[in-house]
C-alpha cells in the first residue's frame, strides 16, 4: 500500500506511473528530501530554544550568587575574626528578640527602637503625597525598606556583603519592632511619642480603615515571623561569607 504524501496527503494512484517514484504527483516534492529537511528544522529549533531557556535560568542564579556571595579582595585574619565576633553579638542579640516573642516592654525598650523611630516618622512625611492611607502606612513601610535599601547599597555599590548581611538583620529587627504595635491596634494602649493620643495610632487607624481589626494578632505574628526569618538568614549569610574567607585565607598559607 502506498503511503500518503507527508506534505499534502495525496495517495499515489496507478495512473501516476509517469511521475518518478519518490516524487509526489500532486505537490511535486521529493518525499525523502522533504522529510530530511523537516527533521533538520526540528532539530535546529530544539537546539536554538530549549538550551537558551535553561541557560538564562542558570545565568540568573549565577548572577545572584556572584553578587551576594562575592568575597572582598583583601582578606586577612584580623578582619575575619573581628567580623566573626561582631556576627556572634548580632546572633545573640537577634536570639533575644526572637525568643522574647511579641513583647512591647522588651522590644519597645530596646536601643534599636529609638534608632528606628526617626526613620519611621520620616516615612510618614515621605509617603504623605500619596494619600492619607499611605501617609499612615509610610512610617512602618519606610522603617523596613530603609535597611533593605542599605543592604542593596552595601552589596551592589560597595561590594561589602558582610555589611549587607548586617543590614538584612536590621530589616528583620524592624519587622519585629512593628509586631507589638500591630498587635496593640484593637486596644491603642501603647504610649506614642510627643504625647500623641489614640487617634494617632498608625495600626489602629490602618486596620480600622481596612476593617481588619480582628486580624491584628495574625498580622502581628506574621510580621514577627518574617522578622525572625530575615534575622536568622542574615546570620547564616554572614557566617557563610566569613567561612569562605577563612577557607581562602587557609589556602594561601
């Protein structure tokens, strides 16, 4: 039985004896050559497209690794050990925040709360052109974005990923700093700066405006969890960088 033409589907008839075998009497293609050309095109398409997608994905991962795991050019023992001691202090400090839970007395009484407060207040001014809701949210938003921006600046502009890790730790602590403020939204009991009354309670107003006061505890716990993860990640990041520096230093001995 004669196979149909792979291009037009025509089935060769007995009356087509005048047309050379291997040539389709209907469309005139040389069947074997046409099939060979189609197979070559399919292989070329696979070669051009599939590896390119894979390479692009690998390239993105490699770029992130090169950026955020890059080590300083000048590596010496003094820097490694001094930074290791500093990292240990931040690890213990972070553990005290995480293990203390959402407690206004310990979080609000921390030195870092007073350090964050000016950035929080500036955030209200910065976002005020975008409406009342964003002006209120801007304080909390800016206090977590500011250390995150510093993290990127240290890594990208100064190629100092250890300092970037410390900024990530600060970003995490800023989330934890917000958690008791959010949890207090239904009660508005936390004392505010400059003797401001209950009407100035950011999260009390935000959750009232979004009809979410009943979710205050869940949102506060989420902020606390995000902060805990970021702080832990920062310590792991900084520790990994120091370990890689130590190994490089050991290789050069």
